[in-house]
C-alpha cells in the first residue's frame, strides 16, 4: 500500500479525504474495500454535491431565458437550449433524441 503523498498531489488527496469524511457523515454505518470506496463512495459523494449545484445553475439559466425546460410524460424534466428562429424548441424534443440525437 502506498504512503502519504506530498507536493502537488496534496490538494487532490485532501479533496478525496474530505469526500470520504462527508460520505461517512451521511452514511455512518458504511464500510467498504479500497475498490468500493474508489468506485462508489467518491463518485457518489461528488454526484450528490454536484447535483444540488447543477439544479441551482439550471434555475439561474432558466430565469435568464438561457435554458428551456421540457416535462416528459414519464415525469422527467429535460433541459435544452431555448428555441431560436429556425431551430428546434423544447416542444420538439422526443424520446428519440433524449441521448443527444437530433430531432
């Protein structure tokens, strides 16, 4: 097992340690292997934190008219560039192009 790093890697080490602390705060009974922590805890913690910031950024862009919202029949909400003359609008989004395709 490797030792504690020093130098330019310190910043990333501190970020990962902080992610692990926050994960354990939210999941006090959690336990896992090195592989599980690297593959689940860290990405999950960063996802949970990023999701809230992304929601705030979407609300900000929507309030400025820089992003449009489309409610899908299954209850999901899609966000896309607002309609401009000659371009697709939120209303033209279909299940066929949910993964980045074109209408």
